[in-house]
C-alpha cells in the first residue's frame, strides 16, 4: 500500500507574491519628510516624491503631556509614589547614556533606580497612555456631526404631520401639517419678545417725556407767577416812591407857625391822607 504523504503546511510569509510585495514596499521610501529633514528631501516631499535619505523620512512623534511633571518634582518622591502618577505621564524616553542603551519610563524612577518601558502602569492602562492623532483630530468633528444629526432627526409623520426645522441649530425640530407654511415657532417667539420689549420701552420713554414736559410747564407757570408778583411789587414800590416825596409834612414856617406840604399847600393837603394811608 503506497504511503500517504501530507502536503507541507503553507507558510503565507514565504508566498512568492507577498515576498515580492514586501521587498518592493521596503525598497520605497516615504513621501513624507520629517520636520528635521534636509532641504532636498523636503522639496521632494512637497511634490509628492519619495525622500532621498532614510533619516529624512517622517517618523513617529513622541510628545509628553503639557502638564508633565518636572525633574525637581519627581526627584522629591519615591519610586512607588511616582508609579501612582496618571497614565498620561508614563511615556517612554530613550536613554542613550546608559549601558546598554534602553527605553525607560519617563516618571518611574528614583535616585539610583530606573524602570524600563513599558512600566507596570503603562502596561495596565495600555492605550490610555497616548492619544492617537487621528482620534484626537476627529473626536470633536465626530461629536459635532452626531449633535447635528440628532438635531436634524426626523420625527416621523404622526397624524399626517411632518417634521420641520429652521436654519438655527439651537432650535429643535417640530411637527407641522403639510400645508402649514408658518415658520419656526421658536424664531416667532423671539420676534414677539423683541417687539414686546421694544413697545414697552417706547411706552416708558413716552411717559418719561410727558412727565418731563409737565414738570417743565409747571415750573414755567410758577416762574411766570413769581415774576408777575415781583413785577407788581416793584411797580407798587416805584409808585409809592414817585408820589410820597410830593406829599409830606415839611418843617413849620417860622413866620406863621403853619405846616406846609411839599406840594406847596398847607399841611395836610388833599393828597396827604391817601399817602399816609
């Protein structure tokens, strides 16, 4: 009986097609230049061509958190205390001074002791240590799109009504009859409120102007009466001053011993009583 030989298991890594594709991929350089790339490679990247040097290719960017603790703060605590810091601080740093060179945790260390990266905290929290760029850039746009979709959500057509919305994203969707051409009720409420406030303001202004006018008329009338009284008083004073000097008792005449009036008649003359009164 012939021996049955099982076919050797297929290794996808040794597939000629993928070996060729992998070699072609590795032979091509990136079309994105690193910020520190030379001028030649930056010029090539700007026109969409691969860079010339391997060291000028765009690499991953490793940034620390904006509030990453300084060396002085970390040096004042033990390794156990530093390990309890938030996950966003446990990022890798490359130590090119030690022997051998290695990746270390940026905060898990104390005097005379360091911890390789990933440390226990980085391993525990995983992706919470970093913020993926694509997620950070699209998170806000995604939330805005979800909010817009929620606000524009169709309410269906219960009782034959249809949903409607206006251009103001702050106003929610409402239901109306198909032949109802009225605008947004929230916009109408805002218009009515504005008109009511303007009308009330106009009434208040008119009332204040009226009161001010009335006060002016009263003051003007009082001033007129006061001026009239003063004028009457001054006229009386002037009349008395004009008449009184003509009718008063003069010193008696030594020749006949009679009193004479300033008007030339014997005292009292006919006008003297009126003046005396």
